[in-house]
């Protein structure tokens, strides 16, 4: 191997060793949408809070720990997907929900990162349908993830369902940060 080739390989390896790593982490939680009064259509004024989304500290996230990465070392965080799945009753659809948006909040700052309109018309049929929200233009959630505490808030509109509905929300994030 020539000296020039050796230098090219060595330079490439050193750049690779210092490049940031990318990994996937998932945040998941559940909420219960209360039933409306029998026989009376009632507006859904607020989507119920998902308690596991209220005080997120990514230094406590297992994927961060496994990669030995702290939230301060993160250089970029992208939403890969945001879904909402009906857990029970298993024969329930999303006919009660018109729109839904997901918002990241840290301190006094917040940004919408995913949303969906026209949900009741999507025809997401039982059993246990899953709704995928559309990501809003590649927002970088790094400032929220790096904050002392972050919350993910779901805001929706529609009508209260005829019976109580338990849902599971899942946010999949691609995180860049740390060293390989």
C-alpha cells in the first residue's frame, strides 16, 4: 500500500470514529378516553393526558443508557412515527375522533410535530385499529429532548365515544449523538 493510500484510509477511519451515532428510541404510554352520556352526543373538549409523557427525562431512557449517551450529547432528534392504537374495547374504531395533534413542550416553549385531520372518515376498522399521524416537516426535537424535562401532549377534537376507550400512543424517535 502506498503512503498516500495509507493516509487516505487512516483519515477515513479517524473521521468515522468521531462521527455521531444514530439510534432509535421509543416512548409509549396509555390513556383512557371517557365515555359520553348515554344517547347524548358530547364534544370531546380535551384529549386525556398520557401520564408517561408528562415529565420525560431522556437521561433515564433505556436506549440512551444502553448507548452511553446523555441528552446533552444529542445533536439531532427526528420523529420517525407517531401512532395511536385502540387497545380496548377491541371492536372500537376511531369514529369518535376528528383531529389529533402531538406537541412537544419544554418550559414555556412548544412545537407541534405530528397531526392528522379527518380521522373519523379514514375507515380504520376494528379490531384494534392503529392511527398514524403525519410528521410536520422534519422538526428537530433536540431542544426539547435536551431540556431538564419534556412533555408530549396530545390535543384532539371530536365527540366522546359511547363507551370508555383505552388507547396506546407510541412515538418513535431517531436520535443522533454520542460517538461510535
